């Protein structure tokens, strides 16, 4: 620990954001760069505690799923040893710039300083380390010393697929990543807005991975353009990292009206525009000059709010079915778990209105176009024996809102079964995800593995990266009988 009294001497200082009016006028990263002296000061607040709960992925929803060895690189940053800090960071995380940009930081929730004070700004330190790595040319391709002669197909190029592909290539396997879209990146490319994570970060990693030997094939929809028989014939193992693309629908009257869209039909179009693509006017979804209603208050809903504001929406209203969380943490989720507390994203802070405990009952319009949503306020009683609170409608609380564009951002139900998954004859778990355990990530079909959201359901980028790395190790063991790839860091299990 570089400065034993750091957490006493310095208050937490999080990211500073660019002026709201300025940033809503462009698609650049919303956060400002943190000066080196300030980030080193923040890193000194780390206590290097006896049990680093921040690094432990087994603390409920708290702690880092990757097992990042956070106290080590905080200490190295404080002492100005940036390149050593980068090496320590990369030992558990292939792409720290992804998590440093968009992870909600469960590590900070589990920080020991956060027990009765403000957590260390772990996420900001992480991002600064990797940004300095790119700026100084420290991040280079890692070439396998020998090739194994074994081939692996990774289907899907989101965070799980990319992490797995890089790990497998670095131990000598021939790896081909298949992506049905026109660019590599999956949700990172077409789900996360440019203002939250600039896509240059993905492109830089792709160049590194190509130099390492990973092959990428875009515009290939496995199961359609490439048959299951060809996939199994041409590869020794297949790792499915398909994500959870089955969006939750809203089965109410008026759902079919023009102007009601899934969030994941809306967000990718803007990312394509940011890439310089022209979106076909016949299918274009644009918020300019419209009253926008976003149904869903999570990360995807927040992204819709920020995107709508930048497109010039007349008004933006975000509606959440659940009640507004408390301002102070609830005892239902004590430290080091993820706290149930009111949070506001940079997008929510930019404008618009947030509403809670409202349920949409129907949608109305004229001429086949949406004009209004109609709903009612709800409330939740005490949890029953299953732990779920019963929802009931509040009499006399009916409402209606003007709506020219309704975006459904209510989460995802799991992977799409029709096509590849059904053709492979895979078994599913009780929630409709691909059945595979975290012991070996093996599915019900020999040589077929699954990781990320298609296995665990809708989750965080950091969990996708963790599962991609773990699944790569499982595939390596399947192919070689053993593996040199690192086991996830956890207490009593030092990284190798």
C-alpha cells in the first residue's frame, strides 16, 4: 500500500463530464480525461485490505467477476509504475478499456472503503491505465510460441466472443470469429452508443487480435449462411457467444402502430450513422422533433434517452415499472453486495423526465401511427414467501402521454432459439438460455460450448468478458487435455 492514510487524506472524486449543452450536440465521449496527479491521488485511497472484496467475484452481486487484482494496480499507479500496472491489469482482463468505459463497477460497491465512506474510483483508475498503455505504445500483439493444429469457431463477436478468441489464439489454436453483422463487436459495436464508448477502442483491439492470428468473418450468419454441418466439419470445437437478442415485447393494444420499436432496432441505426453509413429512409428510426417515450429504466433505456436527446427530440420521458429506489442504500442488499439505491446516468442528467411505478396498458394513434400511451400507476406490497412483491394497480391513477416514438427497452429474454441453436439440438435451462455450467461451459452436444449472455442471460459486459476467458480455458482443456490459461482470480487462488 503506497499511502496508508490515502483514504483518510483524500475525498473520492469521480469523473467530470463535459458541459451538458456541449455534449448533447455531438457523439463524442461524455467524460473528460482525468489528470495524472489526480488519478494517482485517487489510487492512493486503496487500503490494500486484508480481504480485497473488490477482487472477489463470489460476493453476491458485488465484487469483480473477472477477479481483477485491484489493490496491486492501484498501488502501482500511486507509485507511478504505469506499465507494471497495465501488465497486472491485463493479467485478468483482455480489454480494460471496455469495462473502464461502460461497466457499472460492482468492484466499487464491494470496496472496503465503501463500508462507511466513499469507494475508491476503481473504474477510473482502470481506464486511465489502459489509455496510457495505448498512448505509450505498450499494448502490442502477443504471438503464440507454437501452433497446436487445432481449430476453434467462435460464433458471435461481442465481449465474450472476443475475450475467448484472444485467449484461445494466444495458446496456439487457430481461431475464426463469425459475426452476422457487417462489423465486429456485437453489443459493443451496435448496442452501446458512441458517446459512452467510442468504437475506436474496439478497432484498436481488432488490429491487435488480427496481428496475433485471429481470423474474423463478418456478414456470416451461422446456421443460415454457414450450415451446422459445415461448422462441425471444419472446426474441432465451437464456442457460442451469441448474446441474448430476444427482446422483451409489450403485448398491449396498439403495439403494432408505426412508431413503436424495440430499443435494439433504434440504437444500432445511430451507431451506423456515426460510422458514416446511410440508413435506408424506409426503415430509419429518428427522434428529431418527436415526443419520445422510453419504456424501461435500465442501461438500454438510458442509452435511448441519451441518443434521443442528441437526435433533437422534442421531449423524452423514461418510464420504469418498478418503484423509484431509495436515496439511501437498502438493508436488503448490505455491503459488499450491489446496493439498491437511486442512480442517475449521464444520459438521464442531460434532460428529459423520469417516471417510476407506471405500467403501460395500451397504445393509441390515428392513421396507423402512434400518438399516445395510456397507463396506470402501480404499487408493490410486501414480498411473499418466494421473495417477490405483489404488484397492484392504484385506483384512479390512470394517465395518458403524448408519444410520437415509443422505444421498448424492457430487457431481454435470452438467446434466439430458432436457427442455429435448435439446429444444433442443444438443451436449454429453465429460463431459455443455452444449458451449460460454469465448470466446463460444455453444452449438451459434444464439442459445443457456450458463454456470455446466451448462457447466463442478459448481464454485464464484465460478466461476458469473465465467461469468455473461462470458456476459453474449458475449450483448451477439451482440445489439449490441460490448459496454461489462467484460472479466475479468487481468494486462495493466485493467478498464473
